[in-house]
C-alpha cells in the first residue's frame, strides 16, 4: 500500500479574501497530465478500486478558487467543457497558487472533458481547455461505473435496448 | 509515509533488472523473489516499485470473451485466438495500437501481421510525442545520451515536463544530482532550471523557475531566440515574464559549458503542438553558436521510443504506418489512431500493452463502442470495459525478458525475475499465434 498512499491534504479552507465574491460557477482553464499518484495506481493495476477514483477522479484546484465556490477537500464538483461533463472530487493543489486553473490527472474522468480534436497533428488537445466548475451533490463514479455510463457499450445489450 | 521494516524474508535477489515503467529505463533494480513471487524491489522509485509490486487482484489470468449478456467469461485459449484471428482476417480497416509496454521481440510478428492484412500500426507516440517526431523531421535532432549529460552538463532545463512526477529518478540518476567526470560535486556544479506555468514538484527543486503563461511557450522561446540573435525586445513583459529576466536567462544559457534541455508533453499537448518543438530545437541550434547544447524528449513508456526506432528501421516511418495499399504510408492526421477513430474508420481495434480507455479522449473512444476490440494486456483496466476479446499477456521485465530502448535511444536488455502465471502467454507468442491463424484463414479462402 505504501506506494499509492497519498499525502494528506489539509482540510482548512482559507476564506482570508473577504471580498472574494461567492460564485456558483467558475470559469477555469483545464489542464490534464500525469501525476505520480495516478501513475503509480494505474500501472499497479488497481483501476477498479476506490484508490483510482481518489487519484484520477479529482480536480486539483487553487484554495482561493475552492473558497469562491464554497467547496472543501473531497467535495464533489461538476466540471463541464464543450466536450462533456464529469463529476470529480475537488482537492487543494500542492502546486498552488494557480488561480483560474484546475488540474485533473489523466484517466477516464479527464477523458470525458478533453478535446479529441487533433488539428491534423495526431495528438488530441489535452491541455489548455476552457471549462466551468460548479458544486455538485452527485457521487464520483468508480472507474467501471463511469465507463458504463459514458460508453454504454454493453449496458444496451444487458437491458435489451438497441 | 510510515516507516517500513526492510524486507529480509526472500529466497533470492535478481540483480540489475530494468524497470518497465517510464522512459528512464533504470537498469539497476534488484528484485527480491520468494517462491516465484516478487516480495520487494530495491532502487526503484515509487512508480517503478508500484508497477513491479503489482496488484494481483486485477491481474488478467485467463482468456475471456463476451457472452450474450455482455459479460466477460472465461474461454479456452484456442477459442479466443480463433475468434480474434477471424475478426482480423475479415476486417477491412484493422487498427493495431499500443506496443509501447512490450518488448521489441513482440513487434516483429506484429509488423508481419500488419503487412499481411493491410492494417494500420501505431503506438502511444500518436498521443504523446507525435509532434516531437514531426518536429524532428522538420528541423533535426541535436541528440545525446544521458551518460553525456551526467558527466558534462552544468545547466539542465526542464520544460513542459515534471520529471519528479513522471520520471522520478531522472534527476537523481542521470541529469542533476549524480557526480560526473566534469561535475565532481554533482548537484552543486549544475544549475537546474524549470520553465513551467505551474510551481511543479520539479520547479520546487530548481535554482531558477520561469513561470511563463499557459500557452505562452512559443512566444517565450522565440523571445530568447531573438535575444540570442542580438535583437532588442520591445515589450516589457513577454508571455508573463519581464524582459530583464529573459535577458538574464539568455546570458546564463550562453555562458554554460554544456547545457541540456528536456521537454515533455506540456509542449506537445498545447495548441502550438509540433511548432513548439520546432522552435525548441531551433533554440538549441542557435545556442550552439555560443556553447554546447543538446535536447531530449522525455518519453513516457519504457519502450515507446523502441517502437519508433523499430518502425523507422523496418519501414522508414516512426508511427501511424498504414499498409492498406500493400506498401507503407505515413500521413499525420490521416493514418494516426485518434484521427482514424474520430472519423469512425477503423473496423477492428487490436490493443496491445496500452490503455486507450484511460488515455484517449472519450470523443475518440466512442468509436470503440461500435467495433470489436481485442485486448492483450496484463491488468483489468478501463480498456477491458470496452473489450470483446481479452488475451492475458505476461509482464515484460519481470516475467518475460526482452529488449527495450531508453529515451535517449540506448537499447537495454530486460531481465526476467520470476515465471509468469501458468495460464498467461507471452505477448510474442500471442501475436505469433494470431499471425499463424490469420495466415491459415487467408489461405483457406483463396
Ligand atoms: S525513474 Fe522510471 S525507470 Fe526509473 S525506477 Fe522510476 S519508473 Fe522505473
């Protein structure tokens, strides 16, 4: 277990900016990419488990942005872009400050909201995507449930729908 | 992290194994084995160790196919291989994707199968360093080996890459910390620079951190090139960086004895894509008027470079090679995986040692819902949720030996430490079996 244990993120939300206006929806720049916890968990093979959801189904945000939205660590947020919408956890970023930017490690959750446009360069656009973040009361889905909900490859057959 | 007792309960140590995770291919790992299972590993980083101490629960152990309810059920090897061969032999536009986490030996029959059925063969470079390969074709490649950097470099620059997260031993084994022939004091004799909009874990260790704006890389590098050419910058701030800092940095870069630039996906995944790399390579060319500079892409998987080298050697093209006309063709944006999926062109998808379920945008993955997917892998992952036929492979570098290429194109032998589970088969064997079975089907239908 040692290899995927995450450092504890402090649970303090600093509302030090008194004139920070509370907002329901935040417009942000979305970045995705690799992160050591996601990498370790993925290659170890533990993708069906809760650990994977905790390391890849999470948006690392600037604490100030979280204060604006009024969300704490491990609260659910809905992230929307032109390509889709997905519910992930919010968590304080180790790399803060980076107000207006969120980071979601690569994985099935990030995939839903990144762009598949390659501009004829073979490489999809994984970084620098405009997105919005809002509070959500939905639970973050486990990998298998997410794959079923997003792609519905076999659920159609199972339910007899075509 | 809690303190853990050293592991003393083992039968033997297999020394100098090569790590099968990232492109640093550390070849100094000691694997501790007890009763044919790995109980510990020494020298690996968190990433390497997590992969070698794999999660047994999710290991794919038997061949599987979907039943009428869409559930994966165990089948015989023969049944699964025949079904897969049948799909491949009868397809019009098969796409064989992956290959970066297996050995070169598996790629040989893979390429033969590709030629036989007129498929497209592609690897992870298509979604990571593809633009790098294109840029190298545009403007060249001032390459070195990591050993040179270790012995000579007095300035190391990382941009668009966060090795402390993706290649954790890169700094400590090759570039920054080790003592080298001309850098007797190791870290103290080198300047570490990070250009990254984020205060990344690597930036935290650096001597100089240049936080240019998001998507500001192209402008920033161009500014340095302008200064190098003796031009005056007319704006006060460029890409979020005050010009005094740009002048100062350029001066430092000119006055190093041996500089090395490492770049990662931060450059290839933003909007300027291969143009970012073009400009980075040209920067290195310009710097060489003053001092010795080299650059290297930070390749992700341990054999992603190997595939590109293998394909270039065999077919003349690095990735995304299309054989549908009977001869190899390569056309970025046409014969590359994401584009083929976006256009809904492929009709059978074979994925080996890769996880598109976890790494492709879902807009591209959506096409995998409509076509049969054959998966060769070792763990039940996101792709397995989309797979119709699952063939369990073995773990290269732990259970199977083979050849891989490090990010600086040095080939390394990967050792075997334990025997694979009885019901699994080596990737090379699986692909060769598929090849033979497809040949038989083709011959019978003549
Ligand atoms: S740096 Fe890369 S190759 Fe070296 S031990 Fe870590 S994961 Fe393995």
